[in-house]
């Protein structure tokens, strides 16, 4: 949604006063199909193809894993994120393409309200699922044995869907079809005049910004920071039980989780920050922003939409080896007690259950006991190999 169309929520921040027009036979350039609309159609089409390809690929892989009974908690979250991005891809982007092609709104008031709801639903859902993923990674890295969160993941996802619907619902009441006062027969889907004052419009914009941008950003930053501090603390603790037990899988899982979380923050921040900074700039100094090239604002909004394309790339990069690795999953240790072909529960190397951890500890303990017994069993003394009793500790073995 562009600034010229009155934006109270996602997609823009304001509206130019389009009621003051010259009553000439020819419509102004911004009310006719122009080069800017052609660029918008081209860019949205490219984004749609890239996003559809990436998210459908990720979703198909996750569905295969679920059908095979190997879907992890993270896989379920990624599946919902892919669905959210596909909603942006197949609902919002085609709408933008069609709207840029017709310039004015031709679908009537009901479709105006309905499409404004669906237009933001996918964006909100994507943000709320990111919050769920941040919390999930927090528990996976700091509290891997906590079963409470695992039991509430599906409930958290349900809350994310409900919250996305509630956050998008005001769009159906704010946006409406309105005829141009000076050009008969020219209709546009706008939010102009729906809120009583500019203070209400600004408050609504801040609410949208808080839910769609600030909340997922802060939650991911907090969870990533907490994970980093915990890893540093445990790395510097000489008596760290996990480290002394030799279970290096936890360390590798934490490192990969931390990298993925930081990448999520960087990508999300990179995609959405320019747009929201531009919106805030508008509310601070409308006169300057209204004199800027409208193409600049369009570019900010288009760039924010690339987040739906970037998400499958981010998760694909960090889980590509895991998906490939699962086809011949194995855990390498110095010993052979954890044999090749062993798999983690639910197929997620970053989620280690209590049973798996207990087996790993038992296996390592057995391995060390076996090595100690072997060392005690054979010793060379005076050039002769003697068999020692395992319980006899008085034969010079140090």
C-alpha cells in the first residue's frame, strides 16, 4: 500500500490530499497507468516467483518429513512460517499486481474490505510465527530438557493465528470504497476519513508497527542474547557437567541455533527497518515526505516484502545439511558406542530429549568404563604381559 492511498497500517503511513485536483478531461499522472505502475508489476512478479519457489520447496520438504513421522518441533514451526509467507505470496502480491494494473479499485466495497484483511493477515502471521520460533529456540538452547514448552507449541501456533486475525480485523472496518469527489466514476479503496483525528491514525500506525515489527524483533534479540550469554557462561565454567560428559552434540546444536537466530534478526531488521523508518519520518515531518518522489516510498514497501522471499533461504541454508544428514543420520564420538545410523527423536538434531541425553551419558559412561577395564586387564611388567583382576587396584596401575 502506498502513501498516496492513505495508509494507516502495513503498507504505508499516510495519504496525500487527493481531493484537490484540476477538473480537466485528463486524469493526473498518478491516477493513470504509468511507468511506476509497470515497475511495481514487474518487481512484484519477480518477488512472487522467487517467494513461491522457495516457500513451496521448504513446505514440500517439511510435509515429506511429517508424513514419514520424522517432523520435529522446529519443522512444525517452519511449516507454519512457510504457509504465512505463501499467504503473502499468493494473496498480497497478486493483489498489488492487479491493483497496479487497474490503478483504481474495481472490485467493490466488500472485496475492498476483505482483501485489506487478507493483505495484512499473512504479514502478521509471519511476524507472530517468528516470535514462536524465537521462544522455541530459547528453550531448545537454554532448557533442552524442558517438556512444558514442547507440549504448548501447537497452542502457541494457534494463538499466533488468532492474533494475526485479530490484528488484521481493523483493516476491514478502516478501509472502504470511496468515489473521487472531482472525478465521477473513479473509485479507490482507502482508509481516508475512517479515523476521527490524525492522533488516532498515528496511534493505529504505532500499534501496527509494534505488533508487526517491534515485537518479533525484540523477542528474537532477547532470545538470541540470552542464548549467547548462556553459551559464554558455560564455556567459561570449568565444572560444566555437559562439557565434562563429552556430549558435544549440544554444543553444535547451540552454535547452529545461535547463528540461525542472529541471521533471522539481521534479515528481518534489514527488510523492514527502511520502511518503518520512512513511515516514522512521515509522521515527524509530513511536508518533506510529501515532496519526495513516490517511487521512493514504493521502493521501501517493495523491499520489506522481500522478507517473505528471504525466510525460506535463511532456513534452507541452516537446515540443508540437517535434512541431508538425516537420510544417513549418525553421531560421531571418539568411541563407537554411539553407532552410525542413530537418530534423534523426531528427527531434529537441535532438539535433544531427556531420553536421548540419558542414552548418550550411559553410552559414554560405558565406553569410559570399558577403556578403563581394558587398561587394567593388560599391563606389561618386566617384559611379561599379566592379566590383572578388575577389582584389584594394588598391582601398580596408576
